[in-house]
C-alpha cells in the first residue's frame, strides 16, 4: 500500500513536470509581446495619426481598448487594452478607474455575427480570458468567439440549478466555479474584481484563474472560472469552452 502511494505521487509529479515543460517550451518559441506590439506600434498610432486603426478593426482611445480579428477562427475577435496590462494578474484590474473590459467585450459581440454575415443569438457566443499559465501573450486580451455546442448543451441542462451563488460544475472533465449574473451587473461592476473578492483562496497576483462568460436561454449570464491545477495538467485556459470555427452556428 505504501509503495503504491509513493508510485502514484511520483506519477503525478512527473505528469506535472511534463505539463510545465511543454508550457515553457511553447512559450520560449512564441513572441509573447506580439499583441502589445501590434496595438501600441500600429493600431493606436494609426488611429491617432490617420483616424484608421489598421490592422485592428477598432481603436477607442476614450474607453481604452482595441479590437483585433484573431488569425485563429472564422469570427474570433480579441479585445485588448490600449494601456499595457500584462494579463489577469495585473494590479491594474483592481483599480476603480480601469475600464470594464468584460462589459465592453460583451457589448461588441454583435461583430461576431457581422463577421459570419448572419444574426447569431448571444446564447451561441462567449467571452474568455486565460490564466497566466494558459496564455501565449503577455498583454491582456479577451477572446470573443462562439461557444462550444456541447458546453452550451451542458449549461442548458444545469440552467435551473444555477444561481447568483458560486457552485462547482464539471465541464469538459474540468472543475469550474460558476454563478449567474445579469447584463446590468456585468456593466456595473468589474468582473475581475467580482471574481477576486467573491471566490475563496484566490491571490490575484498569481494569475491562476481563467474566466469565461456565456448567456443562458433565460437571458442570464453565467460566469465560469477555471483554476490552474498543475498536478492535473490544468493550465486555467477558459478558452477551451469556445469553438473558434463556430460549427454550431
């Protein structure tokens, strides 16, 4: 029994090291400043000098965001701050004067429909931001894309049991914390601050959480939080809930 336990601990440790090694190897071969370089060196200067945000689709200097069509997916956009904000671990997200990035992203979701050239109900769309360990870029960006069909179906099944109190929910074999939220609540209070203050045992500076937002059939929003767990190979990539090819649309 003792040796079996030791063997299991060793296996878990090896798996964790393999996951970490894969993550490090991938990031060492990726330009983690690419998004910030595009926004700060191209989109913002072009907007200021030429009133044209290219290669971004939009730059709103007053509200502090740029909107960029991602190379991945048929209709995926990224909402990116025009200020340098490293990611979910940034202290700026705790400041009261920081733009409400999730609310801005939700209000811009109709652009996904425009890209697909047909009206798409909000129940088929989603927002997601990855943890510090589940991302490739060191500039905060919110993925605006389609919701996976199987995830939407699972949320529909659980809709009646979801409330404005946080509760665990298994999705894609990962354990999420979820709660409902109204669109007005999303507008009135930063979702980052809400997650950091309401969920227990979160250190915002570690950036270990991924956050997603979707809409239920009754019109309520559902917030989904995935925590990094190295031992289980979970890197907090809430983007896993999205379908960038929009197969179900």
